[in-house]
């Protein structure tokens, strides 16, 4: 019987993954979740299906609907993992090889091929609402230079990093680009590099919105 569960199981076994291995690649999933999906007693959410297609190196449409399997190969569709770190760790991330090389992180899977310094950060607080809500996840790459209007993680001398919108102000007399970091929530203060020391850590390359409960 060609069901969604059988297709998940087929690709998992072809890749030599256990159900626990696969669960680690899917945000919010565990061994029990994968077991229920494969037995068709539970259906993955749309977001989980997307992550499954990446982790299993398969075509999303085929995974969802079956039919003729696409000829997508691991070379054409790859999955990468980036560590999910804290705001405190983000402040030290680009300067600490020891921290980046450590183990024990939870990982986020992505189809983007990023630098080895890329990381994920879970949004906290409401300073970037309405576009970014608490518990959303953003993927940051320190190798990507921000352009006006993009979103960045930065340090302002505090112990924790901050996530804000980047706006350029122009070059100063030393030919250094000055900028503002803008919260989308107007109740919060704009940060200005002319008035305080700010160090850009990296630029957002992906925004993950997870299922939210209705209030």
C-alpha cells in the first residue's frame, strides 16, 4: 500500500536512518512521532512534511502525494544542519571556535548551503512583532553582509545578542558605514551606531514560523 507513512519509511530505510535519527532532524518531533507517521496513525504538519523532504533527500510533492518518484539526487537536494544556540552564545559565536566545535546542540535542518559559522536563534520577546513572534526560529549566517532592510543579529556591549532590522545611515569621516538597528515594535528603542558601540554578528537568511496556538 503506497501511503504517506510507507513513503517516509521507504526513504528513511534507504538512507540507513533509524526513526530516532530522523526525529532529531525534525523540529518538535520524537521517536514516537516518526513511528506514528510511518504507521499512518498520525499525519505530519505541512512544516514537518517540508523538513521531512529535506532530511530524506526527496521531492516534497512525491512525499505528499506519491506517484512517480522524482529523479532528484542527493547532489541536487541536500540537507544541512545548523546549531540552535542561545542569545548569550550568539554574542560569542564568531569569536569562539571552541564554542562552535562543541557538541550537545539541538540542530535545525535547512536546504541552504551556508558557511560553517551559521547558526539558528529562537526569537524571544515581542520587540520584532508582528513579523517575528516569540518562538519563531531565524537562521543567521555571519558570512553574509547585510543590505538595507535585512534583519541582523548584533551585539551592543551587553551580555546577550539582539535581533533587529538593519538600516544604513551613510559613511562617517573614517569611511565606516554607520547604521541603525530598528525594532519592528514601535514600543522599543532604535539603536544607533553613532551613539553606541554595535557589532554585527550575522544576517538572517531564513525565517521559520512554527504552529501557534490560537489565543
